[in-house]
RNA sequence: GUGAUUGUAGCUCAGUUGGUUAGAGCGCCGGAUUGUGAUUCCGGAGGUCGCCGGUUCGAGACCGGUCUUUCACCCCA
C-alpha cells in the first residue's frame, strides 16, 4: 500500500523537530520565568466537556472518537434511520479530541480545586485537533502553548501576560505587534449603538475592518441587523484610534467606562514598571509595538475582559512580506468554570501558535544556526581491526557528555565523510591503524576541511 | 460546511490537437580516487502519470467520482 497521513497532519524531519523544540523551549522558559507551572491533560476529553464551548461552528470542528465495540448496535435507531448525524452522535461517540487547552484546563481546575493554590498559574504545550479545512498555517493537528491564571481578577495579570508575549517574541528575534482591546469596551459600543442583544454579530463584523474596509463592514453590519443610527455610532467609534478619543464616546455606558478604565490601568502598569533598558522599544514599556485596537474582537465566546492578538509587525525591516494571521492571542474570561460547577473563578491567559511562529521564522531564516545541529563528533574507522577501538572511544566521549556517534562499519572514507556531511557533524575523528596505535587521532573540521592531530583528552 | 485549485522519478517541474519505449535538473547508487565529504568528470538505477470508473482502436492528456495540496469564504492558531 502507498503510505500516507491524514489531511492536515504532518511528519517532521529531525532538523524540523529541533527547530520546533527551539521555539517550545523559548516559550517554556518565559512561562517558567513568570511563575507558571506545567500540567498535562489527556488528548481525549468526554465529548460533553467539549461541546457547546466554542459555539455552533466550533462543535462542527470537534473530532469525535467512535465508541468501541458494536457501537451501531447501541446507536439511537430512530436517529440512525433518519440519517440525522447530530442526533445519532451522542449514542455512538462519548469522547472527542481536545479543541484547545483552555476548556480542558477549566475542567481540570474544577476537578482538582482542593489540590491547587489560587491564584493558580499553569502552562501547557500540547497538540490540539480541529476538523477544519487545511490551509497554509492552518492544520488539523497543531500545538498550542498556553499560559493561564485562574482565581484572580487582578489586572497585574493582564500586564504580566503582555510582558510575557513581548519577552517571547523579543527572544525569538521576531518583531511583533501586540494588539489589546477589552470586551467591555465592545459591550459598551453595542449598548450605545442599540445592538446589545447581538454584540457577537457586531464584533465579528468590525473585526474585519482592516481586511475588507468600512463599506463592506457597514454592509455586513446592516445584514446583521444594524440600523443607520447604529452604523453612524460604530463608524465614529472605529475612527477613534486611541483610548483617550474612545473614552468620551462611552460616557453613557457603565460597562464601556469600566473597559476603558481597565485598559488604561493595564497600559499604565506596563509603562510604569517597564524593565527595558533605556531607549529600547516604542515607549510603551515593551520591546514590541503595543497598541490599543478597538476593532479587535476575537472569536472565542468566553472572553469577557481584556483580549490580545499578536501579529507579525509588517512595518519592521525585513518583515514586510510576511503574510500570516495571528501568531498568539488570548483574553480574560470571567466565568469559564461555572459550567463545570465552580463559581467565581475568573481567569486570563494567552496562547502561542507555535506552528505559525515556525513558518514565519522559517520564511525569515531567523532560526539560530545551532538549532539544527546536535552531534559534535562522528567517529569513523578505516578497517575492522580499529572498529572496536572506535567503539571504545565513542563510549568514553559519551560518558563525558560529548555528543558522539560511531559509523558502524569500516568502509571507504569517501562514503563515511559523506555520511558525516549529511549528519551535520561538525567534526570527524578518523581512526586507521596509525591512529589506533599512537592514540593521535586525525580530526577533520567539516566546515573548513582542515585537519589536525589530537589526543583523546583534547576532544 | 460552500466555491475554486493542485497531483507525472526521492525533490522541483516539462510533457504539443489523444498516437511508438513518459523526459529534464537536482538528489541517489557506482566509478575516476582501496586514507578525505560538500566542488569536477563518466556511468547506472529509479515511474500503478494520486486512486477508482468511463469515453476511445488507442488516455499522463478528455469525462465522472474520490482522496490530497493550495486559496477565498466561514471560523481560527
């Protein structure tokens, strides 16, 4: 049979895995730096845990796991006869693959509340699955890197998560633009525009402003039930670029004013407490561009306060041609655990899209050189008699912590050097009868082709 | 889920209005060079033309279906 893998999934070569590990390790380092602790949850959750958490669209994108055994025998016969997939589902599938890391985390917090100290800060770097139609930068299996804190509504966390986002992209050498908004501001807008009942529709429409322009957004809004008065209010709102100019427009909305105050506090905190060296960054207290963006809506239903979205800064030199959606995002959710029976447990978190970050770094050729190199020495032997000597040498080098490998057959040097080249070995130790006798090894540096004679202690 | 798009050697791709034995570059293997890779020269191997069906005397090419790729929606990392 012809080998293949499912749509939207990928295999990774060793060099790719090393570079992915590099991204994960940078992100993990910053998670830990900010006091987040690792947890793990199963790749499968009970389907009931997942359904209804991501909206109607999200439910369609859940991967369902078929029950074991004679699942059709136990299926809802009426629904089956009627070919009603949605209805028959409950009787043939009780598990599903996780769609993100946040909902399983909420479930985890509720189940382990007695073992956790609140505020509880956790991170997780794990794959998630979505039955979406694949595109570039969009896969059915991909990793998310999440940091969340639950059990506090302190705005310090909004500030520190912004610093965390900033720190990761700074270390990765990627210029990013971090956009920040607050759902309460959007709620306030919906209120004064008379669209409080369909705020979701409104935010989805205005989220597309920079992509399709105001005229199309207005069209979209109208089809979603906005009248002329509402359009005017929204237009005026979207034209206000700064927090200061938005604030007066929300003077009549309690929730809107709250959102403004919260965001202002977050920006102030970040600026006042900035650890940046003098002259770094854009004057907002972080390395990357940090902006208030009133058009930022983000899809996930459960966000209630701050929302982030991070994109590649295409104004930065060398990054002009990068076309990629958001590479990180997040937000505050007032109430994610109550559906699992735990009240008053606000949370806030961010998520890094490692796959997209990989694609961007690849396109920018921004991976550090040593991210694709692992082996330090390859040992090659010219004849059978010296092979055992070579195995002794490689064993002693490994015992010292040196990354070393042995070519397992005596063969033509030509072939063995070619193998060393493919293995990306920076140095090759050549053992022939001369070297085995004297203990003076010929060591070739592959990059330059130069060769020197060294004793074992010098390796 | 809707509408497009792609698939030929390990990789990137040619392949004329349907016509003999499907090609190139790179890579791979062997040799020039039995102690020197990445550069040079010579030789060689490698194909179910994504898959299934149809039209035809004849299909890599045309038609239908299906899978996959990419893209726009929807939504999202």
